[in-house]
């Protein structure tokens, strides 16, 4: 701790000197009496005093939360020596809003006494916020001497993007060999009944179809369809963003990516992530809770890094982008480099789906309604429609998502359109009759078992649609 | 909340000169001093409050000098304490701006101020008793020079204390 004489000490000295001068000039003893309290207060500075001693603890009610969740910060100070006036300044990071209470508290403590205070904060912005440094001011009783101590300690709070529950997801065309929720055409171990055939040596007794066996006079067994998982790679465009602070197209894209990752991981799929921007960052496809943590941590860091350097997916190792994977590109389509990258992926045969976060709607939500703004918005929307048509001409499914509407609603209609375009069934019998005897293609899918056994979806995210754009500054950083 | 005691102390400092010499020049000085104090207390600025303190002190001197009243120890002690506490309370209010103040801090501060006032009164009475004995020993012609030298010595001593290295 560093100690110093406060400005009050200098003020008292000034007034005392002035009063002494007046006393000598006017020869009135009352002025000497007036000086006495000031002189006594200043004289306390002559007495050496040790720096105050105390112990400080700071606790957060949670160290990982979702956007807009609240956290309670509790600070306790235990005095080892007397602290006549102590002011504790709790941490309040820049992007964290105070919900209730005060991050500054003042009290007076004797040796051995402890004071605790707390305040609530709300975290509207994803990222890692440091609740590290606590500042303590201690003053002596007369306010002429003060000490200040800074207590930095790493105390990060991770704020993850908000997750919207998704039931309808883009279906992958190809699956992998691991067990999952997609019913494959291939026959093997599974619970979805497929075909029946005559009993052969080696078949398990529990597979015998007794009803068919009794009717046909010989043993028949029921075959089942295999259930596989799929590889899904989310490709997030971090080349450019528009929109108000904390509700930019990138923020909405990150929320969509987190929601999709959660939903696919719930289906036992392996999910990977590529942040495609000024710097390329990736997470190898994987499954499970740990993979969700990896993806969420990478999404926390997603930000626009401006660069002229042409980045492409040649930097990405093949195991991050498996050839059988379903690639979901999430982009506002503001930078032509990402368009080229997406077309390149489609040309290389990847199963690509493009989810376009509409920048028109994000920006229009922040602008006042006027004829000029409306006209500009309509021109921009027409221009973007032409841009999306280019993808459609290449046979790439494109979904334009207005962030003021729930992602679930947009995906539901999109899933039906995609399967109808490809001629694949959405529901109903898993295998066409004429395909039952055909050798099963290892990767092809018939249907998905349906939404299921979710990963940890936060209670407040259940049933909560994606939040519409919040008003703030008119335009965020662009490009 | 800390502005209230500061305003009370400023009013006390304004009332004492008017009680000593209720004349127009003193009243004008008090008025200007109180306006300065009000500005300083409202904005929690140090310099208006310090200027107000100096002005009210000058006004008090002028009132004493004009009225040529007998020595009033109670009034002087009250003025001195009000002066100290005005400066202290404004400084404290600055430090506690936007801060949640716990009740025990307020209690301990009131107790400290009360104790200090009592101690100051006792020290003043003791000092006056000692000064009575010393005054007889100093020749009348040399008294102004002794007073000036003593005042200079006190100012230098206090300056040395304040400007010296903090003993922490």
C-alpha cells in the first residue's frame, strides 16, 4: 500500500497560516483558539503510523454464464489493524452492467472486524470479463493521511452466447460410422426395424421374428437399420460485421452457431468450428460436453480482425474439415472473400448449407423510419437477393435469417425445402421398398430420429426465441 | 448525505461573525462566504470551500476587530471546530461519492468528531491557563514580535510536518 498526505492536509495548513497571520495582525486571541483544532489534526501527521493491514476476498456467484445472466459479486474485507474509514471499489468490467447494489462501499472497521458487501451485475456481452482488480482506500480518522492498495487477481467470468433451442436442423447427406441418431439405410445393429430375412447360422435368437416364422413355417429374423452420427462443421464468417454494438451480425451469427452446435451435439454428432476471418481459428470435430466447452470458448473469442491478407481454407487441416461433413456457413455475406470460400467448398463437393444473417434487418432496426432509409433498405435487399441467387444457381441451399425472428422458425421451413429439393423423405418409412435389397451406402441417411436428449440447455433459453435486435448506436463497425 | 453536515458547519461559521458584530459589511462578507461554500458543497469542489473558509475567517476577524468585544472562548472554539469539520466533511463527501456508506462508519465518525470537540475544548482551556502565565513574563513592547515569531514558527513546523515524507 502507498500512503500519502491528502489535499485536506494542505487545505488545513493554508487556513492555519492565514488564521495565524490574521491573529498577529488583529491581536485577537480568539484566532489562536480557532487554529487549535486545525493544528491538532495536522499534528497527527507527525506520528508515524504503519500501513493498515487487512485481508480481502472476492467471490463470484458463477464463473460461467450465458448472455444477459446475472452474477452476484461478494467482497469481504477483514481488518487486522484499525481501518477508520475504508472505501472498497469492487471490479466492474467495461461490458458488464450494474443490476443492483453499488460496487463501492465505505465502512469503518476495528481490528478483527469483518465487513461484507455485494452487488449484482448483468452480462449482456459475450466474452471473458476480468473481475480482477479491487481497489481499497483507507483514510485516517482526520482525513489527512490516506493509503491506497490495488489487489489484482485473475478472476475471469466467461459469458457464453445465448442458446436458442432448435428442433429442426439442416440434415446431413452423409453420416459417419459412429453411433448416432440418424437412421442409415445400412442394416446392422440398431433399434429401427428394417427388413426380415431367413434365419442363418450365427443369428441371435432374440432377432427371430416369431410371427413371420410361424406364418411361413421357417425361421425368419428381423433386421435393423444402423444408427449413425454425422460430422457437422460450422463455418463462421468473421471478416465483417454491421449493426449496433453487441447486436451486430457477428453477434447474431455467434448465437446461431452456439445454438446449432448445442443441437447437433445433442444428436451425438461430431461438431467442429472454423472462424473464417482475418485470422482463421478452428476446433476439430468432436462430440460430448467437453467439445461444447471447446466450441463455446472459441466462439467467445470470435471477433472481426481486419486484414487485407487473403485467407482461404488451405490453412485448415483436412481433419478439421472432413470430406463427409455437413458444412454450415454462417455469414452476413458482406465480404466477397467469404462468398468465394463458400463457393470453393461447394465446388469441392462438400455438403454445404449457407445461413445468411440478414444485415439489412439488423441495420434497419437501428435507423429511424424515413422514406430515404426505406428506399435504401429496399435497394440493399434487392442487391442481396441477387447475391443469394448466385448461391442458389450453384445448387447451394441458402437460408436468410432475420435476427428479429427466432432461428427455429427459419430452420423449420428450410429443412423441409431442402429435403424436398433433394427428393429425400422428411418423415415416413425410412427405406423405399425398392431400395431394401440394394447394398446399403455407408453414408446415406434416411431420416433422423427426431429431436432428443438435449445437451445442457440453460433453463432460461428453453422456449426462449432469439432476441430481436437491441437499439443502440446506429451503425456498428463495418468491414 | 455527507453534504448536510458540511452545510450545517458552514452556516455555523457564518452565524458566529454575525453574532459578534451584526453589521452590514460583516453580513456581506458572510453572504459571499456562504455562497462560495454552497457552490463548493453542491459540486464537492475543494477550492470554493477553501476560499469560503478563508473568507469567513477573515470576516470573523473583522467582526472581532470591529466589535472590540471581550474574549469569547466558546465562540472561538465553535468557529475553529466548524472550520475543521467543514473541510473534513467536504473531503469525506468527495471520497464517498457514489459509495454505499454503512451505518457504522457514520456512527464512528460522529463519535470521533464529538470526542475531538471535547478534547479541543479541554486543550484550549489548558492552553489559556498556560498562556496567562507566559504573558506576564513577556515584556509588553516585545509581545508583537514574539507573537509574530511564534506564529511563523508554528506555520513552519506545520509545513514541515505536511511536506515531510509520509510516515507510513
